[in-house]
C-alpha cells in the first residue's frame, strides 16, 4: 500500500453494477487505505456527489479513485487520482 485516501466527510463508492461480494471486498480494501467504514456511501449511479468529494469506481480487478471537481446538470467531472489493485 502506497497511499492513504485523503477525504473530508464521506467517500462515495460507485458500484457500477458489480456483485455484492465485490462491493464488500472493496469496502474492506478502502479501510486499509484509511477510510472509515462508516464514511462509505454506496451509490448505483454517479449522481448527487458533491464537488470536492472522493468517488471510487469499482472495476473487476481494481478501484479507481477520483476527486469530483465539477458537478453540472447531473454530470460530474472527476479526474482520476490513482488506482488500487484488488
């Protein structure tokens, strides 16, 4: 592990249709990166995520960590910060 996730308030975990087992595994991995399990919010679509928040997208073999820079008309712009292999 090389990094801690620097966040304020909540971390949004975008499940993108992945299995519940993969979502649970992702939550465990995030705690290893300094995220409190109580701060993780599971979302099914990338909507309603506040600017400045951390959003993590679950992929089959890794997690993509990004920070929301701009929210406009239901869309978000969130440049990727780094990936976490699972």
